[in-house]
């Protein structure tokens, strides 16, 4: 009974020990990354020049896409081991 009461008391006091994490970047690198992501999301860095694909690039892209349909989708996926026992 006593361990059960101590566990309950510990769980009740747990929120009092939690501390809030300060908002914002934790490093200069994270700050730069967040700035770039915000500029991209706001479309501030979009190119003024259209960048269409060449006919050759479009043909290769279409060819890769069409070849992706040659492989059947298995009914079940096997889980493969990365090593260890049972090789």
C-alpha cells in the first residue's frame, strides 16, 4: 500500500517539477535555418525567371515515372533484418 501511495504522490508532484522551454532558436544555426524557411514560405526568394525543363529532361522524367509501374505492389511487405541473429 505504501509504495502505491508514494507512486501516486510522485505523479501528482511531477507537473510542479516541469519547466517551460523558452521559445525561439537554441543556436545561431537554427536561427538562420528558421529565417530561410520563413522566407521560402512567404515566397520572398522566388525567382523572377521561369525555369522550364528541357524536352530531354521531361522525356527522362516521364520514362522514370512509367518504369515505376513495372514493379508489382506486394500484398504484404516483408520486414528485413539489418543484422544479428537469424540471418
